[in-house]
């Protein structure tokens, strides 16, 4: 007997020595995959509705950062949210502020946007800087321009968590 793609034929001996033919349906028939696809589609609807406006998110930390420190760049996906940089848990030797600038990679000197001064992250909170929506497909990164009001390399900063999102 020939086996088709949708069934498998198994021969099992019977007690009265006759051969009994049993058909076993294989997993993977067309209707089974349709059912799985439908269930998977329905189960992801709550996730799509609950997702934030920022589609690209990168988490990291900074240890021993100095003025001029730059993050890794991320590509803007053209989402609806603005470009945002959050710092949580900031620590310096004696100060209580850090200035951050969002930058866009271009051929030639990179484009710098407004500078934001963060202070809340030194008090156990989260400091956030938000810039307008970026250009889809362009790479963005943040740069520390000042630590405790100084733009010279010297004072260092540790940040427990950085979050860059678009």
C-alpha cells in the first residue's frame, strides 16, 4: 500500500492472524496548520494593542563614562514616538548633573540636537530627554557633553541603566 502525505498506513497483527490495516492521521495537514495560524494570530492581538509607541528600544549601562562618551547607534524605524533617552541610577564622585545630546550619523560632521540636563537620576529616579521624531532609516546615538557642568575629560559617571528608544 502507498502512504499519502496526509496519512500513514500501519500494519499491526491481529489475534486471529489476519492483518488489520490502521490509518493514522499525521500532524501537519493543511487544516491543522490553518487552525494553528488562526490561534497564533488571535493570541498576538493583545500584544500589538499593548505595545508602546516606541518600537526600537535599547538598554545598556555606563561605567566610567567621561564628557564626550557616545553610545552605540540605533536605526530609527519611523515609528510614531519621538527619540527618547532615559538614565536611571546616575553616580558621580561629587556632582549631581549630566548633560546629554542626541546626535544623528551623517556623512561629514554628525548632526547634534538640543542638549538635555539630567538631575533626577541622581536621586534614585529616572531622567528623560525627548527629542522630536527622527528620520526613518537614519542612525542616532547619544553623547554625554558635560558631567557636573564640566565638558573636559576628567569627571566620570556611572549609570545603572540607559534606555534609548524611538
